[in-house]
C-alpha cells in the first residue's frame, strides 16, 4: 500500500488538522433535515457513515441561512434562522459522532441562489433577487430584481452569524457557498451578471467585495483560527447566456477566464480564506459542475493546478476523482492538496478505507448517471444513489441476517439478478443464479462498451467479484424453465430475465447492413463508414456519439420531437451535455422523421414535412427500445411458492431501478 500512503498523510486547513487527504464534496442533502431545519436521524447517519468509511473531512451540503432577502420555504435541507436551538442540538450530536472516527466536519453556509432559483420555488414565494436586474436562468420571462446595498449587507451579516452558530455547534470550520457555479455570490463577481454602480459592482475589487467582507466578518466574530474554505470556480465556461462551452471547444469566455480565476484566487486568499475548493463551470454549462460520464476523470485538474501554483493554502478538488491512481498522481504532481469525493461516496461510503486497506476491486463504482442523486433532487426527493439504495437510508435499509434461511432460485445474471443474489447471500440465504448465456452482466455488457460508459463495466465486474467472494452458486449456459421453478429444492424464485431489443422490419435492399444497437455495440469494429441510427432515445444517442467520436458520419432519425426520452427521463446535466456533444461531434438528428425502407444508398425516410429523402448509410442501426422478457414469469406465476419479477423483465427502465427493485425484494425474503 506504499503506492497510496501519501493520500493518508495529514494536512492542515488553517490550524485544523485533517487526518488524510480525502474530503466529502458538498452535495445538496435534501431529505436530511426536519421542518425546523434541524438535522434528522437520516442526515446524522448519512454524514457519520462517510466518516466511518475513512473520509478525513466531511463538508456538508449547503445550509440555507438568511431568509428575508431571498425567502425560500424550508426545502428539506439543514436551515439556520428558523430554530437555531434545534439546529445546534442535532448538529452537536452529528459533529460528536463524526469526531469519533477522527474525521473533521465543516458546515457549508450559503449566500443564495439569485437568477438560478428554480421557477417552482419562485412560484411558491421564493425571492427573485440578483446583483442586477436580469432574467432567470431557467425561464427568461422571469426578471430578477436588483438587490439594494442594504440587502447585500444584510445577507453578509447573516452569513457571519451562521458561522458563529456553526462554531458553537461543534463544527471544525465552515465553507462559504460560493464564488462558484453561478450562484448568487458568484453572480456578483461576474461582469456578465453584475452591472451595479454601488460598492458591490464595477471594478474587480468591488465585484469580489461581498466575498471578502464575508471572510473578514467570520474571522472577526469566530477568530482567526476558525477555518473557512471557499467553494470556488476557477473558470466559468460561459459561451453565452444559457450556453456552456464543452471540453476542447474554442469559444470566447464570457464569465471568469483563467487569468481572472488566478487573480481572484490570490485576492480571496489574501482576504483570509484558508482553503479553496476548486471546480469549473456555471449554470450556463451546468454539466461542468455536475459532471456526467461523458467527461474524462479529473476534468478540473489542469485548472486547479494553475490556482494551486498561485496560492499558499490547500487546494481541494473533486470531479470524478475516485480512481486512486489518478488521485495519488494528482497529489504528487501538484494539481491538488486534497481529493474530493462526492457521488463516489454515495456509491460506496467505505471508499477511502478500501483504498487504505488495498481492496481496490471491492470499491462499488459511481456511474455518473446522476439518477439517484441529482435526478432525485430535481424532483424534490431525498438524495440517494443508483447503485446503493441504502444511501441516505443507512439505518432503515441496513441488511439484517435472516432467521429462516431459504434456497432461492435467481433466474438471470444481469444487474438485477446479481444484486438480488448479493443481498440474499449477505443476509444468510442460499441463492443459485441461473444464466442462459455464457456471461454475467446482461444489458451492461453492451451498454458499457462506449469509452465514456466504462464505469458500467466496472460495476459489472464489481458484482461478479462480490458473487464470487460470497461463494454463490452460478449455473452458466443454463436456460431456466417451469420445471426448475417448481423444483422443491428452491423455496423462492426471483425472475430477472431482462429485456430483448425491439426489431423493426424495413423493406429494401440487403446490401446495407441493418443491426440492432446491442449487436452493433458488441461488434463495433465492423461499424464503418456512414451510419444511420433509427431512434434518438438514450441508447441510440449514446451509440451515435461513440460512433461519431470513432470517426463515423452519423445521422439519427427520430419519429417524435423528443430526444433521449425527454428531459424528465434523465438528469438535466447529462441531457444538456449529451445534446451539446452530439452537435459538437457533427451528429445530425432528424426529429419528426420516420424510417420508411432501405435502398442501395442507405435509409429512406419521410420528414415531418412529408418529404422522402435518402440518408447515405453503410450501416443502419435500430435503437427503438426493448420489450420485457417476462414469458417465464407468465408461465410460472401461479406456482405455489414465493415468486418475484424484477428489473427489466418487469419494466424496462434503467440501472437504478433494476438495482433498487432487486435490493428491495431480496432484503425482505
């Protein structure tokens, strides 16, 4: 383990010593507080569990403070100013429990949302203020009012008071939210959003004045030794209002460029900030701050390194940093001082401890799918994780040993079947997995073929290892039937037979190859030349992106006007980045267009205007969806024993629902 030992060396933020180089990146912890804004039992356990897993510093999700200037109904996150006594009582318990594991904990305190406040909150009465009169990020018809000088001063005063409460509650420090992501305090720093003429607008010093006054106020009230970190965006990646710039894209930066990013970092450290928690992006290109799988790991490192070279305080960096080899390399080459883990700690709370002990292959990977974290938050639901249903429900969903061990037949070795078998074995049951093919993994095998989907294969391999370590019997190349389900040696049957691609019949010339997306992904080297894809759902779109990145000319045809199943079907950050990447990689998408037939040139389609045209194609790929394979369940559902149907064989959805279905069923058998 000498390879990673420096990740477990201590570091100081101010005079606060952190036992190792891992910190929990702050994430909006919806569902972790009660109606008074105090932490509930779920919230306390959620943070404590990450400390128990070896994380050196916990930074909480944003805590709502001042509520007069920018009122917002208690949003299910920790809130100051509603009942500070209740907040302090629960926070004190949380801090004590975190400290029991030799971890430190900072409370993140917020300045506000400004123009990025979501319209439903505004409709419910939330304030709509901003540095200047400007339109809302999400709905341009909503115009935000310019804050008065007195209102700015009031919010600054409130943040100082919040820091004092945090110190009294036992927090080791606070993090100021944020000159980051285009939130309200960041809006003050950016000329594109700040046209003020008072002391908080105009010059560089005035635009950063609020952030400076906050740190000076906190240090005056809480003492110079009380650590304060700053959530800090080094580069904004604003290509235009509501338009972000992609990695590798050339554009004029309209927000904070790297020159100002370095200058501002030095200015803020000189003002008194003890650490900078660095990332890139704003709400204009929201995917930068909430990176989907389409990003390379460690996408902030090159920008953070420039900041680190300019300041003499710890630089903290998250952003797909769960690879320990990348983490140690980044520490050694001077890109960072501390490694941030946000979503990876939702997937596996023991990630740092597993690195320390050398159990790298036992780390359950984060997929960057954002279905269980941001996807849940977007719908006002508690934060969780697609691959870890117990995240955010650590006590309620804790696995218990059964008093009545059973022999359980699990039909299907895909994601749902493997999760069911894993949970059953951990609880003391004896599962037997029967898989018709020669490989475990199911839909993940093809789904993880693209380079940006490699974490899907990591998850598949993680499951295969867990099943092996749990000594679960697996019967490969074995097709289950009714007789097997009726066999008395099995007390319970779980059917997870997955789904099959929908094949469409196209009239025409057989000189052009027509295959479904699964076949194409599994044999990608045979897909050469021009490609036409029928279906702009997530499977078709991601296949098209990968093929375009490999050098194919790609056209996607979609009967509806909806891409990727619609914005409600996936996290907005993922949706927006995929849309931008397809355009950046010259993938043409024809919506409202129907595939008619195949001729020797390619695919003949009918456009929304009723015009027939031919798309030149050497390969035509169908990606029009999947049908649940539930035939065995329909045959066996009246057998006199406990039978469950889970995963895609019940309802074609995504990885999260396959895992969650399996976890729920298996933990109650």
